[in-house]
């Protein structure tokens, strides 16, 4: 049926969504090309085509109006995090392997030579990011965010496996809900955001990076909990941790989502006139993820 005259806003919205979807398609093709270069990092069962598509869509809808080439670092960094998460959470069998992954990645972040597929892809990302003028003054910050994420991933592995330091010591107790949420850097979205902001090099954003990182931390808590609401049954099957396994109800998790979303908006409010693009970027992460995780999540089947 032909749209009526009163549907002009809907037509405009559809047009803008179509443009964003086209950018996502370009981003997805780039991610598929990246995965083809590193086939051992992206086995087809959990890394199906849908995962590449959803990573591309999340980044495209988070930055409406941006062309695909300006989203390349954000998309590739997000995909790299999925690979790191897969290796740490499901492939590594010992604390020694975990430590080797973390140390190898940090060595590359410091400019060292890569020795594995994971570190080679990280080195590729770092090399492209280093071409941005903002990387020279902010490279240490980027490295610190990477370390925070990797250490948090390793800590969750300790909790999940009960191996602690890899000795015969008594296994650590399961984390409390608050300890689990304090470890939210393992989710990785703030590392993606910092990489994206450094790559784009917008002066207003770089000048308020500390405040943006604080707001991103609240957004990251929202995304972590939305993910946990969506993936509880899968996490039980895969032997993963989930907030709902830590003595809190599903309703309480929803309440905390609302609490941290409000906290994020409070932190963003003073930045609205200073760096509006970055404020919209973080706000859209919340909105997009609320819709997305209400239906599905990123991973394919094992």
C-alpha cells in the first residue's frame, strides 16, 4: 500500500535507516575479509556470518551518518575482542595459557612483535590506529584500557574455573554480584570506545576523554547486564558466568540496568553541548542494546 502524505517522517526514518544499513553492510564485508585473513581465530560455529553482521550493525547504528571507513577501527576492535574472549573463556585450559595470552597482547600493545594470530591481528589494529595523530599522546591510555579488559577477562576465568592461581590452593569463592559488576571491563565496550575516539581524533572528544570514559563505564555496566538477561540459558549450557547466577533475581538485574542507564545519562548531560556526537554515540549504545538483547545476542551456536 502506498504511504500517505502523513507518513513523511516514516519515509525519512526509513531512508536514514537504509543508509545506516548500507554502512553496516560495508563494515560487515570488511569484518569478513579480516576473518578470512585469520581463519584460526574465527571458527565457523560460534563465529557465524550473523556475528559479523551484528557487530557491524551495532557500530553503524551507534554512529549514524559516519561512513564505513571511520568505523573500521571500532568494528575490527570489537571483532578482536570476540576472538580474545573466545580464546580466554573457552579454548585456554590453564592459568599458564591465560597468562601467555595477556602477556603477549600487552607486549604487542607496547610495540613488540606478535607471535600468534590473536596478537598479529592486534598488531594490525594498533598499526592502523597509530596513524591517527591522537595516538601518540594517547597510546598509553589505549594500552591501559586494553590491560584493564584483559585482566578482567582473566579474573573471570579464575572465578569460572575455580583454579585461582593455578596451584593446589583452595579455589576462590564465587564472586558477589557487586564484584562481578565491578569486573565489567571484561565486556570490552569501553576499550572499543576509546579506540574509536582516538581514531577519529575529534578535538572536543579528546579534550573530555576522562569524562567520556567515566560515562562509558556506566554504559558498559548497562550492556553487561542486558547481555546477561539475554544469555542466561546459553551461559548455563556453555559453563559461563552470568549475573543471575550470583544470588540476584532477574527483576533486580533489570533494576540495576535502569539505575546505571540513569547514571550514564547524568554523566553525559554536562557534555551535551561540548561533544554532542559522542554523547549520542553512548546514548545510542544503550538504546540499541536494549532492543537487540531483547531478542537475541551475538554468538552463534557451538
